[in-house]
C-alpha cells in the first residue's frame, strides 16, 4: 500500500479553485486577550483586518498560592512555616517540635524567585541583618 501524496504546507492554505488568494487562519497568542482569528487576508478585502497586536498589556498578578503560605513583614522579609510542622508530632523529638515554633524567614537564594512571583521588591533575612548592623555601626560612630 502506498502513501498518499502529501501537499506542501503552502498549497494546503490556498482556497480551492484559486491560485492567487491565500486564506489564512492564524491564531495569535496574546496573553491577556482572547485569541484573534485572522481570516481572509487578501487585497481589496471589504472588511477591516481585526489585528489587535499589543492592544492590552498583560496584568501583573501576584501568585495567590504563594500569598496563602507566607506573610510579608513590614520590612519586606518573607515569613513562613516550616514543612512537617502541622501534625503527626509523636514521631518527632522535642527539639524538633520546639524548633517548629520559631518563625522562619526566606533566604537570599529564594528571594529572586519570590519577588518575580509577587511583582514587588523583597529583602532576605541576611540583607535585613546586614542593614541592622550597618545602622548600629553608624549610630555608634556618630556618638
């Protein structure tokens, strides 16, 4: 059994019976708007072309799943709860259980990803400690 002859992709989009008119069905990827179907692009077309590229800018929406799991402090640090700290504490040592009570702050390695997900500048715990030491040093030198 032989394979049927495949037409090249260029021939597949031409309208039947015409060699000059090209019918295109192109779906444009616009993130914040609905897809636009561009059809019957030809010379002398009576209707306007519905081309809306870049009509709306995409909205910067903060990541709701991350916001439910963290608390952003006034200074811009991210506080979160440690994993495995909610239930089944019978097989954990007392030292582990007590350490779960202390607040945990996000480290510098994760802050870039968090700030991209939340669309706002954030500070790591290391940055906050360094700034605090700098302020203490400047106040001790001033007096």
